[in-house]
C-alpha cells in the first residue's frame, strides 16, 4: 500500500462539496487517510497501481464521479527511425527485458518533478517489488542521442557520474559508495556483468536497477521531452508500468511516441490497445447478490473506466490488476456502491465445525511455533526458472494456459517456494527456521480425477544453518507431540545430498523426505549457508 497527496483544488473541480467528496473517494475503494488545507491524503491499495500518481487517480475519480466516464483514449504517435532501443544478448542473464517510450511537449516545474519522482518510487516499491521485478528510468531527451543500446558490461568497464555524486565511478564503486547503490546492491550480487543503457554517442544513461547518470539522467525545469524505460524480468509487467507512466505524463499535457525494441525480433512499445475480456451477467449477479440487467452493466462499467458492449469489457492498458472476470465484477460492485448492498441472512441453516484436516494443521502450527520456527505463506504458483532450479521434470510441470504474470507453473512441492524465501532473506539474521503448510499439485497420471491434477496438503520445514541431526530432532519432537511413530529409510532426492537423505515412513507407507540440501542446489538459489529440510504429505500421513 502507498499514500498519495492530491490537491484539494483539483478534486473539488469534480465534486464541490467536501463532505460528499471524501465519501466518494472512500467508496471508490481508496480510503482517505487525512485532510489538510491544501491536500487530501489517499491510501492506494495494491490493486490500483494506476492510481499511484496524482494524474492517474484524478482520471479514475473523474470516471467514478460520472464526469469523464468510459475508457479514455490516448494517441500514440509513431517515432522516427532513430526511436529505437537495441537489446544486446548480454543482458539475458542479468535483466533481460525493457519497455520504452518517449513523451514530448511537457512543462516541468519543481512540483511536477516531485510528482514524477514520487510516482516512480511508488511503482518501484509496489509493482516493481523493490526494483527486483522492475526498475524505471526517466531521462531528459535533450541530453540523449538516439538510438539507445541496452547491454551488460563488466563492472570495471562501467564508468559514469551517478546521480547527485561529484565524481565518476565504476560499477562496483557505485554499489559500495553510493547510498542508493548500497541499498540495492543485493539485486546485482553474484552477477559477472551489470546492465547499462547507453546512447548513440556512447554516454551511459544509467545502470539499472541502481542509479541514473547525473549528466543524462536528471530531469530539470527546462526539460520538455523525456525518454522513459522500464527494465526487468517480465515483459508484460514492464509494459503495464510503462503504460501507467506515459498516460500519467499524457495527463500532464505530454504527447506519447512509440519506440521500436530490437530483440532480434521487433516489439513496439507502449501498447495502449485495450484488452477485451468476456463477462457473464449470471456470474456478476451470483457473486454480488443482485439482479442486474445488461443495461445496468452499460452504465456501471464506464464509471470504473471500462468500455462495455454485448458481454465484452474493454480493459484499460494501464490496469495491471485485472487478471480475471472476478476483478471486473469487483469494480461493478464498487460502481454500484457498497453502501447500497443490503446484507441477507442465508435461507439454509448450517452448523459449522472445524475439519479434522484443520485441527491437525493447527496442532502442527502450535508445535512448530513453540520450537521457535516462523510460519511462512507462499504462492501456489512458481516461475519456470524456479522449476529448473528445483530440478522439476517436464512431465511433472503443470503450466497455466494464460498466466498474466511471471508465475506460470503450479508448484508440485514446497521445497521450491521454501528455497525462494531463504534466498530472498539470505542477508537477514541467522539462524533462520521456517515452516509452511500448504497445497501442492501433482499431475494425475492414472486418470483418477476430472481435472487431471491431484491436490495434497504438505508440510515443509527448513533450518539454516542446519544439518541432518538438527532437522531430525525437529521431526522426532513433531511426531512425539502428534502421538505418532515413524521410521527412516535411505532415500534419494535430486535436491538433497546423497547419503544424508531419508524417506519418512509411517505404518509402512512413504509420507515424506528429510535431508540436507545439496551444495549445487544452494548455489542455484544463491544461498550461502547449509540448509536442512523436511517435507511431509499430510494427507498421506493422516491415512497411514
């Protein structure tokens, strides 16, 4: 979540009465956090990253208030032959993708520059996941010679004056001495080369995701045109972020120009074409509990910035949160008004009771928390590159057909998300002892299910620094407190050390695995200390 301050004078152009204005902002799903003489501070929830700029919020609020309804159109002008970015293959292992644009005809003052920097940092924190997933650069076009190259160089070969520093530095010096470099150095840790944007005259524009050049990467009040780039690991996410930025700049009076990205094959960005999605009126009424008609959707959806016609919704290209029909239905409920929804008591009387599965999970959680372990919770989905690190065979991979994010595979174990968590926290205090109880998804090779997928509840435990003896003590205590018995048999797992791996058996059935993580796997995840793990299929354990 992030807060923005919107000038009260701008908001009162939409709704004059202050009390009504604050109520409408709250009902739009963007709670008011504070009001002073000049500004209204508004909390922007993670699902509305398009509202992280003043301009983006005003666009959404004008539609919700009925002033400028429907899908707003922005013209993307075609750039000339030099409006290109050549992406070198060297960035493939470091930061493989970028999405770029040029915006002209801007008028900057100190306040506008602060707004742009604020939007940039909020997008870094939210959609950019602290610059790990995406980093943004905005540059004064008058100081740049097109076309641009995006390439990777050895740190000692990267030399430029970073933003707000008095002297030139190389790549490693920036990570060691520059405040921003030290803050984000972990994002380039272990990389033999660092990414850079370079203009046609050979001047370095920036070293993403760390810092811009002081010479070519600082927007000033005399700047009237900018080059915008987003770099990262998911091209779709970068496009969404770029769309949010360029449309916000267009709201400031700028004209958007496209750029050609040369990956070997050509891509044109930004792409502001609306995505079309089907929506079922039956599903709308079922989920919200109303009896809406087609004509109601024609009125409600434009209030949330969509176009609608004959069961199809045109989604703004800057909305990064609309992944499914349910997301649109939520917006319909907001447009209808949560204050108008009347609660109803279900006509069927039921008596709730905690399932045996939940009781066992709660007992395990209590035991492990008592041992000082920290409970984690991770996505059901993993990235394809994580499946490779986890040595998942092609036969065991279950891929989503139309994933809207970089997470494209259903996890078939908890080891992979567990290793991700340890990898992301390798610079935090040790020892680290974690556990997770969650679902995993296994391909049904016997045809026993309609979906072709079996679901199991697994328990995962990890300790670092840890060894077999230590992790076995946790296993012994867990089974003792559950009043259950187990035995260990010699086992094998591609991610664990041979000879330090055991199969956990209960009543003659194999229910899990225990062992020390192989050094090769630790290297793949960039984990510095030894790790010992347990993973148990709780469904099989309860049946044994």
